[in-house]
C-alpha cells in the first residue's frame, strides 16, 4: 500500500502534475469571463421583449450578491440602463 502511494506521488512529480493542475485552473478561471459575456448578450436579446421577466432576472441575480441596500439600488439602476 505504501509502495503504491510513493509510486503515485513520484509519477505525479515526474509528469509535472502541479504545473498541469495550475494550468487547468488558470484556463478554467479565464474562460469564465467570456462565457459570462456571452450569457449576458444572449439574455439581453431573449429578455428584450419582456420587461417583467427582465426585472425578475435582474432582481434574482442581484440577490445573489451580498450588498447593502444602497449598493443594491445602485446596481439595479446600472443594470436597468444596460438593457
């Protein structure tokens, strides 16, 4: 059992497992921003004709962020302008 653990750790080091894991995390993190832009664009087109649903999406999105009521009101105003 100990030999298997040592062999796995050795192979992980030989294959630069730490660097590969960091590379995957880096690429995954920076791929989120373009995906969020795409999602925002698609939602903008889909929700353009339904102001009630748009307001519901904005409110539910803003509810996910911890913010004071002032910041929430300011974000809501900014979100309304961008639609």
